[in-house]
C-alpha cells in the first residue's frame, strides 16, 4: 500500500509545500486532502463514501426545511390577514350594538352576543398568529439542527480519512493529529445535542400556543366560528 501511494503523492508535492508542511486545516477545522486517500483500500473508501451518502441525505433535509420555512411564513401572512378582518368585524359589531335600538328585529342582547363573538374572533386570530410564529420558530430550529448535523458528518468524514491514513507509514504524508479530528467530532456531537434540545423546546412552545388557540375558539358557538379562517399548518397541507 505504501508503494501504491508514492505515485500519487509525487503528483501533489506542491500542496504540501504551499502549506509549509503544516497540517491540512481549513477554517480552523481539521481536514484531509482527498488526494491523500485516493489510493486507500476499498474498505476504507467505502466507509468514507457511506458517510458522504449520509451527508447528502442531511443536506436534502436541510433544503426541505428551507422550503418549509417559506410555507410557514406564507401561512403567517394569511393569519395576519385574518386578524385584520377580525378587528374590522369588531368595529362593525360595535357600531351595530350602539344602534341596536333602531332595529326592532334584534335585541340589545343579540348585538352584545355578536360583539362578544367578534372580540373572541380577534383573540383567537391573535393566538393563531402567535401559533404560526411558533411554527416558524420550529422550522428555524430544525434548520439549525440540520446544519449542525451536516457539520457533524463532515467532521466524521475527516476523522475517518485521518484514521485510515495514519495506518500507512510514509514520510511524504503530513503528520495527522487524530486527536484534533476526534475533538472536532465531539464538538459537533455536542452542537447537535444542543440543537435537538432547541427543537424540542420550540415544539413544546408551539403546542402550548395551539392549546390556547383551541381554548379560545371553544368558548364561541359554532355559528359564530363558521366564517373564521384557520390557517392549515404544513402537516395538514401535506395530507
């Protein structure tokens, strides 16, 4: 294996020279130039490729979360429109209540009930806006998690390459401090764990806001809620 690497390494001496024989770090994160691992055994290269496949899957998830953020923001716009409509209904209901005596077909109690329902509509619409904002926060936290998972897999790829290279004794290969790669993986794992906590926290907050929204609606008779426009969340739109 040592002899197999010599032709390859002979073609990349300028890389080592440009780095003044330093470790091949980029942006303070330990990395290994792929040129050094091109001639590794199939078993090593297959393991590295499996990690790269995992990386692509997480990157696909990241792109999907980005699209979800856009959808949730669109839904927030709809919720804001519903809140505007609800507030307008309160103004109209207040006007009718003030002049209830002029309409013999309706009692003051009728108009008071309409006004109460209109005000409940505002409270519900405000809660719906809050809930939608919480859903946006979930998506943003999930984006953060996907970004941290991407970094973790990237760190694992570099560690796997370093582990494979240190098995090969060749003076032309730069010294690799595997400990630095292991530290980078540990840091990335911690960042992922913290991001998962943030996602769970965001989900709990959104659930609390959804329950408040439902409680407000439950206090209003169905006939007054028929005109209320509820924003379907992303899960409902996918169904």
